[in-house]
C-alpha cells in the first residue's frame, strides 16, 4: 500500500506519517528515507529534531537524490521524508523535470509498502521568480503523480489529517 501525507510547512505531516507507518508496519522496523541535504544551520536544527523524534524506531537511510537506487530492493515498509526536499535537491543538482518525474514514478511502482511526505505549495500566490515557479510547478506535478499511485491520501493541517482518498 502507498500512502501520501501532504500539507503545509509545520502542519504535522511528518509526525503523523511516522506514527502511521509504525502502526501499519506489523512489527517490522520501517525504513526512514531522509532526503534533506543540509546547507545551513537552520536546516541542521530541523534535521536534529526529526532524528530525535524517530529515535530507534526506524532503520534510517539518508539519500538526497537516488531514491530508486536506495529502495529498489526494499523488503519492508519505507517512509520517504520528504518528497519536497528531494525535488529541491534534484533541481539543485540540475536534473531535468522529465527525469525527476520518471524516477518518482519508478519509486511508486516498487512493490514495498510506502508512506510519502510532501509539502503542499500550491495553495498560495504564484511565486515571483522563475526558480520558485519551476519548483512549485514540479511539486504540483509530483503531488498529482503520487496521488494517482497511492491508495490513501491524507491532507494535514493543524496536526490533524483529513482523508482525501
């Protein structure tokens, strides 16, 4: 089963997704695929909070770019935290949009149970610069692709979930 937790920044989606996958894992220790590359002190502080919260409940894998390569032999549930940061990394490393979406679709077709976390960035204004617009457009396309492949989708806000699918 594939499940998406999507919501705004600090909506609670990561915590909710972590709790969900632990409940669904049937006693297995899920993978936690952390995608964030930290470039500054503020991102390092955010990562430290996530590391502390997940403690030893997960087998942590850290990979900012090669999702398919890391997950292709996955034999237990996996949490991808988060797709938005992975998209950011892929744009930073100058991958083409088609290659990014193809990689994401290949990951979604893997047979393992998966929970994905993604930021909803399409509820605000149109960004004022080309890179931000490119990211917002790519993020929206990725969200649609993930939503098509997932059996369950939850929108997150205020630490709560709203089932969408």
